[in-house]
């Protein structure tokens, strides 16, 4: 297996446009938010993954909602789900209806701003009161500002919403992390477990399937590549100084690699710096990564698939996770008989 020792992934360049970080690293904040967010609080960093399909994971166990775009976490918020006797159902949903202003037909015309309906029998996402525990009649209440931001990035039947708890889903889903679960055959499957995979893997369906994003995990010593939120490639990465820690860094590609870049041992690409945890380490991918080695053919395929706007994330955190499946996981989609019905009045929202 040929390997290429380089100073940076994708032949990271000598020429950069740099945006100075104005706040802490988004992905680090998202990870820390599992323990630190208080009722009504949220974090929102859309710039970490500017484009791509959106997936929402609602963890009933943690009373949190996690937003992923193109497979990368961009937001997390506290929620309040269904109370005892009115529990929020677990399952895989799509958005059936959206209304900025909505009032309940059943519960005293209670306001439900930025409502996004998941089932015709009354389960929806909307802004509402967040006491810090399950308190709704089955809906998922969100912080007002977060509900508006989420409303702006979701679409009809194109946004996957996964509602899960510790008993109803793979551990990967009810305790989400940096990468979005992959919905396969109506079931959340999560990123591939590559612990046993020694050789690189690559299968790119092409740019019409969505934007490209790359995540390099120092903990896993592996690179993961996603197209439209789905994993299309992975390869081991050997770092010259694997003990070094630099937090999380995010970059966006400014120029599409040319054929000479792809063939060169020292190509020159331009990146804009989105966020870095440790700016003293440097504001370029080269400085953040240091020297490493990667399979040459994998690197060539990766560079050939990248385009303007492709995202590179470097993190000290692990990204592979043990997966479990549960055959009783409920799946609800727009193909269900109830979902095909038209909206009627007196739907018990909230």
C-alpha cells in the first residue's frame, strides 16, 4: 500500500483566507453541551457545515435535540417532550406540515410558534415552555429562537427526524455525538464502525448527491468522508505526533483542486478558516494537523471529489461508536396510512 507523507490533508496550501474565530469551537461546545446546557438554552453554529441535508435527533433520555447538516453537528438545544401518560412516540419521521403561527385546536388554543408537524394525529416540533423535564402532551417543545432557526433550515419530506430513548434505539442515536445517524431502510444505523477496517474504503456517488465533508479524528486515527450526510469513504491516518491535541478546527475549501493538484505531491489549495479551538497552534489545516501519512490512492480520490465549499473538520474526539440495533424500533414515515390523511381540525397538538 503506497502512502504519502504530507504536511496537511488534501495538500493543504500555502495560501489561505482566514476568518478570525469570534467564539469557542462549535463542535467542542456541542460536546460540552450534553452536561452544561440549562432549560431553555441552545447552541447554534450553522457555519460549521454551511450546506447539505438536515437531520434532527431528539433524545427523550437526555431531553435534548441535536441538529446535523451534511452529517456534521451544527446545533443542540434543550427540549421538553411528552409527560407520563402522554409520552412522545419514538420513531423515524419526516415533516408533514409547517406553520410559523399555529394554535392548538384541543388545548385552549395554546400558541405553538414555528410548528413542524411529524404525525397527523398530533405530534409536532414547536416553540414552547421548557421547565427542564417532560411536560407536553406529546409534542417536542423547543426554545423560541432555536425553533425559528430550525424552521428555516428544514424542508418537507427532506428532513429526517429521529425520536429515540435508551430503550427504543441504538446507543448511538439516543446519545448523539458529532456525526449524524444514517437512516437506512427506515432505521437509524449510525456511522459505520470501522474498527476492523484496515484498508481504505471509497465509493463516491457523485456531486449530485450533495456536498462533500471530511472529518479527521485524532482519537480514531482515521479520516471519514461524507457526501450529502452519508459516509462514502474512510481511511487510516498515521500522525507523526499522535499525542498532540488541538481541539477542533473547521475549514471550507475556496478553490476546486486542479488535475495538477491531484497529481502533485505538494499541491496548493486555498481554505478559509471557519473555527479553531487553538489558534496559537495555527489557522491553517497544515498547522492544525502536523505531518501525517495516508493512502495515496485514497487521497487522490478525495481531492478529485472535492469542490468549492467542501468542509474539513479536524477533531481530537472519537467518531466511531459501537452500534446496537433494536428490532422493536418504531418507524413512522409519510407512507403510513395515517400520514397520508389530510389535516383535520381538533388535532391534539402539544
